[in-house]
C-alpha cells in the first residue's frame, strides 16, 4: 500500500489557475491646449482697464476667472 499524505490517493489534487490580465490603455488627449501670447494678453488687460470695463486688476481677474497674480 502506497501512502501519499491523503487518505484517498485516487483523488487528483491538481489546481489550474488562469489569469486574464487586461492591458492598460492610456487615453490620449484629442485637444491640444493652445496658449495666447502673454504680451498680447497684457495689452488686452490694460485696454480693458483703460476703457473702464474693469476698474482694477482685481476686478479684471474676477471677470476673466483667473488669479490676481496672473493678471499682474
């Protein structure tokens, strides 16, 4: 009689694992961000203040939705 650790040696104790690993797909940006010329922006901001569309740089920043430091 052959003993192999299991009381019933006729049972097959082989396990099969199957892993399905999906590759990570990075989304590419379809729109490239464009930047405006900072000199042109500065002139535009100065013109808005001179015409009275904004009374100061802080108000101009609120109108444009940017920080006061960026306006400066």
